[in-house]
C-alpha cells in the first residue's frame, strides 16, 4: 500500500500567495499537488479539486496545505473536514502557522481548532435558543403557518373527486406541493 503526500493549493487574486503555497508544498516533498482554480461556474462549487482528493485519499495518506486559509472553510466546517480525514485514516499537515500557533505540532493545532468549533457550535445554539425564547415572549411563533380546516377540506375534496392534480391543488389553494401531499396522505 503506497502512502501519498497530497498537496492542495487554492488560487486567489494574489499570485504571490499562490507562489508561496506552491514553494511550501514543493519543499515539503508532495507526491502530487492539486491546484484549485476559479473556473467558470465554480462559484456554486468552488472546491472541486479538494472534493476529488477526498474521494481518493486513503489510510496513512497526508493532505498538505500551506495554511488553513487555503481550505476556505469556517472553523466549524474545518472541524468536520478534519473528522472526515480522520475517518479515512488520513492526516492534515499545515506547513505555515502564524505567531505562537507556529510552536504547536499539527495534532495539537487541529485539536485546538476542533475545540474552537465545538465552542462556536455551543454559542450558536445558545444564541438561537435565546432568540426563539425572546420571540415567543413577544407572541411570535416559528414554523409554517397553519392552514384552515376549510382549506384542508377543499384539498381533500379536489383530490378525491379527481378534478385536479396535486400541483393544480397547490396552486388553487395557495399552498406548497408538499402541504397538499401532506393533507392528502393524512386521511
């Protein structure tokens, strides 16, 4: 079984930065280097090369990046990404770290990132709970608005008498297709 060192570089408007990335990956001795480019139509899926690496990466392989910025992920996304690598038995190697973080080995650095992501998730959950609580105190209730019994009866009548398709019922009753389907299935 061959072990691979796979380098990953992300192009930006700053060509000097790409040069730094590639030099760092070259010095590290990568077996191959994937360069992510901003090509036409990639705005909706900007990490095609990284996705291809993730499909092929295997146990004991290493994904090498110049710095975490190259992955273009939030802290939470980064923690999930590292977990996916670990599940495959692969490791993430970061060549360049800033300031005091440069003193940390990759394992400690990644553990720090995971802890930050966990904390961020807790903060988001807490803020969301507080916001929902505050909204309820002011009489606002989340979720989809309920539809009247008359509308439910109309949906069922139109469906049972084969006068309309589900799509036509949804349009006629000013509801979503899923809502129409839901009330037909509830019988």
